C-alpha cells in the first residue's frame, strides 16, 4: 500500500511539472535556472554593467529578458532583486525598445518617480523595486547589478 501511494505521488508530481505552467527552479552551479512557459531564464550571480550583462546572456544563446505580459512581470518581481532587463533607449532618446528591436507593448514604469526620467545619461532598463505595477526604472548603463537572461526553448 505504501508503494502504491509513493507511485501515485510520483506520477502526480511528474504530471504537475509537465502540465502546470508555474515556475520550476533548479540550481545550476552558483546560478539558478527557471522555466517559465516556453522560456528558460537565468539569474546572474554577480553584478555587471548592462552591456556586460547582455554579452553574458548572448554567450549562452540567450538575451536580457523581455517583459511582454503581466505574468512575465510577476515572474521577474518574485526574485526581489534589482535586475537589468532587455530594455534600452540608447538608440533614440525617449524611444524605449527591447533588445530584439521591438517597442514596449506593456509598461511597468515607476510612476511615483515619473520614470523614465533620466534623460541621456540613463539609457538602460532595470527592475528596481518590487511593486508589480511600478518596478521599471531607467538607470545609467554602467551601473553594476544583477541581471536576468531569457532563452526561448520552443519555436
């Protein structure tokens, strides 16, 4: 009977992991990888500039995370860290684009601070607080902080 319960629990766990669209975390050396829908995300273990962070992501076949939905925003905010995301206006001041060249379709700028507010010297996007609705901030790209990479795992 005990074996039957253990087998049922194992089957349930496998089915939950396969069909449930929640986050699955697994350690990978000193970093953590997370599966979110069809993406694998990786949180850095050491702070770097925005450009260095992006280079690190690209070396892994990924890029800085693009946030296109509330679910992705919730996902990123759960880590409770200041994180570089794949958002920049370095090409044209005031025109915020994702690292894939698309313009933002959703926005979670910190309205209390009237973000983005940094002008020409704050051209990179970050998560800087943990209020889901108001967590984006523009910051100097040379700031050193953690970052989140994102890689699509399905077409």
